[in-house]
C-alpha cells in the first residue's frame, strides 16, 4: 500500500473473493452477478471499502471473465442477463484480460491475414451494452470512476424541509456528474436544475450534475 501510494495508486484490488469463491453456492444460471440477488437480500459484504487510516480503497471481483468459446459471449451477455443487472440495480465489476497473450480467452483471434481482430461475439456483447447505455438503462464505467463517484458522494449531505422537500448540498471541491437517486414518487421537481429520469418497476430513478458548493432542492410528487 505504501509503494502504491507513492505512485499515486489509491484503489487496490482485493483478490480474496475471487480466489476463495465464498459466493459460489449462490450462483445461478450463468449470471454475471455473484451472489445472485434474486435469492434474497444482498450479502453483508461490500464491493469496495476504505482502508482504515488511509485515503486508499479496496475493491473486489467474484471471478475472472474468460470466454473459451466465442458463442458464449451471446450466452453470458444476452439481453436477459443484462436486463437482470438493471432490474436489481446491480453493480458488476468484471475482471478481464482482453490483451491476454493466449488466443483461447475469447476476446480476440487471428484473421486469415494473421492480424489480431476482436471476436465477433465480443463485439456483439459490447454493442448490446452500448445500446443499453444510450437508452439510459446501463452505465459502463471503470473502477476509478466508480470509486471516485463513491468518494464524492461522501461529501454530500441532505436536509429534510418543512414542505417535505429535500435539499442536497455538495461540500466537496470537484463536480459530481450523474448524481443518482431512486424514489417511489411518480415525479420529482428540481428547481432551476436540468435532470434526467427513468421509471423502473422499483421506482423512479433520476440523476443530475451538481457543482462544488451547490445546493439542490428536490420535491417529490407521490402517487
């Protein structure tokens, strides 16, 4: 950790869950999510956690994504499995090695001219993810972006007002893009703020950007 900190690295991979596989008995139907949330409430284990006494964080994975047969891309990343990630509001951190020196990992192959090209199934899986991203349902991101967002959210506070509105205040020094909330309200009003929203079977998800020092007032319209 000391060496990493000197190099500016603050987000460290925790290999325990991948090596020990404590969630293996709660896997289901080749789902990307481990443990599968459809069985019960989430297990009491964080996807990422701050290391006490430092400014560094640990993040975990549940396995390495290897696709030994090209056609399996359309199995693991079919529309239904991607829809389940959305349905459960899940975060899936994929541990991948696209540039692995072996051709058998499923990401690339040699074409007839001896050039390295991406596998067709891999491109098709990325296209499905991109389509869900463009429709506002799924957000492809990186570990750095995910943990940075979580850190920034710790610099927010809220106040419940007498009119049942909520004021969110940002005390950090960096803007937060795509600050997200979910509510059982059918609509929300945010004064002087542009926002986006999407209705789901679990509630209304809405998100907006917030600047350092800014306060935003949110009022919900109940069904």
